């Protein structure tokens, strides 16, 4: 994140304001969309392993449910703030709208450092969070999922706590669950897969030869690891030049083997020190000479201080909010093609939606069905956004603005039809 971090919610509001102007939204609709519809702040007393009770603070924001139940992940992070959760809730609203699934947007977060907590402490925290926010969850109301530092095991504990509260197995109240508990095949790599599908579409439009293209990945969590592998698996012989995680990065001009780095990271908990690669910093990774860059870490990685140095022709934002508005201007000024976050990383929530559908029917789809339907959704969403951008040539809009125009228009229409605005 940049030294002078901007307030992510102000960024989200600025982005919306620009879209509202271009769409000529009426004031009532615009103001309704500028803020979350509902939000809940909770205190969570949790018994720690040393016998003492520690109180954690958590949030759940239901940003907008005009198109369906609010949907969005839960982050466990020491720097979580209500404004981050609000911003992420807004972006979820645009994300479900841009891929046209019948859901709204929301987000949750707990201020904590899971890296310093035992499995037992994490379980007690996860259960305490659901005991507090469970009253506003449900497949027709608000449905969480994994996000930064939460995973399928945590979703299982949360689903189970909800079961104890309500006496019913309502699997569809949370997604990203383990396969044994109503999870969907293809959910774990869905975010990365959706992003890679978008890269395939973008490369065709802007003329990048994927067999000779090199790429770098910033952030090596779920999305980053899968993107490293899937890029080669789905798009041909492109060379992976560099990856990084929160502790630093690695680079090799001859190319890195994604599966070997994943194994190294699992063993050592970091990517640096990978045999045969040169250690580099996160900042260095972002400005490397590559064709395609995948920011897959946290917000504001690309900011006004480094945007001019970014050399990638194509950026696929797997992270939420990795580019600040100032950086956006610099990038679009020099012709960098950015696949914006809420389009690029919408694969995760799309397969979450498939998971809800399967839970509803109490039936499982096979992997090919999930991949095929995800491919369809992502390809069609990319196409709609790209066409919106090219159709508005005179406004000179970039892909992010075009994605906003598509998504905000859909949410605004739903609100109008419901008689809200
Ligand atoms: N946390 C993911 C996201 O930001 C997935 C959300 C979901 O599946 O509901 O898109």
C-alpha cells in the first residue's frame, strides 16, 4: 500500500460519482448508491488459549440488495476498518451486477491477525462473529464467503454456528465451503480462473501474443497462486517472470515454475529464498518489464508514486481496489489496458452464486459444468464492458469507467423498478 493511503470508501464514492455523471443518474438514485443500506458493528469476546478474554471488533456491511441478497466475503485483517468494508461492499455490488447474477453486494471484516492466532482461537472468533451477525444472514438476506485470510474451514465453522443458532442446515447461507459440506467444485480457483479468462479476451482485443507474453504476480494468496498456474494452463506458454507476497518477491529472467513456487511457499510460508531466483522487493515487481501484471494482494498497490513506472501493457486486477484513482489516470494516459477489479475478480462470486444454486437444489454440478458456465459469464461480462467502452469513444472512457456504467445502470434500474428511487 502507498505511504499516504487514501480512504478506500472515498475512492469507491469518487468512482461512482464519475459513473453517475456519465449515466446522468438522478440525485436520489445517486445518493442512495453512495452509501451502504445497512451496516452492523459488533464486539466479539473470545477466550484465548492463555485463558484470558480478548475483545475483537467486527463489521458487516449490506451495501445494496436491490438485485438480490447481499453477497460478499469476510476478511480477517489487522488493518481492517469500517471504511474498507464499506468500499468492498460497494465493489461487491458492482461485481455481482457486472456479471449479471441475481445478487446484491456486501462485505464483512474482523480486526485481528490470524497469523498470530491458533486454530482454536480462530474457530472461537469465527463462531463468535456468526453469533453476532447471524441474525442478519441467510440465503435470501446476506450470504458471506471467504476473502483475505479466511478460508473453507472458517466457512465450515461459520455455517455450523448458524446451524446451532437456527436448528437447520441452511448450506446456502455461506459459500466457499468445503466440498464435504455443500461447497462447489471449482470454487477454490474461481477468482483466478475468471481473471485469466478476462486476460484471454483482453489479449485478443489489444493484440498480445499470449504464447510469447511474460507475466508477473503481486500477492501470492489464493488468487495469486492459482493465477500463476492457470495462466500457463489456459493461455499457453507465457513465461512467469516474478511473484511476490507480503514479505518480498522473486524474479528469474528465464521464467519460474508456478507449481514449484506454490510448494516452496507452502513449506516456508514465503516466496523469497526460492532456489535459482533473485530476491526482489514488492515495489520492484510492480515496475518490471512484463506484458501482463496481476495485482493480487491488497488495496492501493499501484498509486501515483509508481504508476508512471509500471511497464505492463495489460493489468488484471485480481485484488480489490489495487489501483488508486490518480494511478488510474496515469495508466490510462499512457495506454495501459486495465481489467478493473470488480470485473477481473468476479469469478469467485460467480462460482459462489453457482454454489448457492446447487445448495438450493441439494445437488452437485460436475467440474466441467462449473467451468463452462463460469467461462460463459466472464466472457460475456468482459464483452459487454469492452463494447461499452468502445461505444463511448467520444467520452474517452477506460475499462473501469465502462464497467461502472454497466453495473451502476443495472443496480439503478432495479431500484427504480422496485420503486425505491
Ligand atoms: N471475496 C470474494 C470477492 O471479493 C468472493 C465473494 C463471494 O464469493 O461472495 O469477490
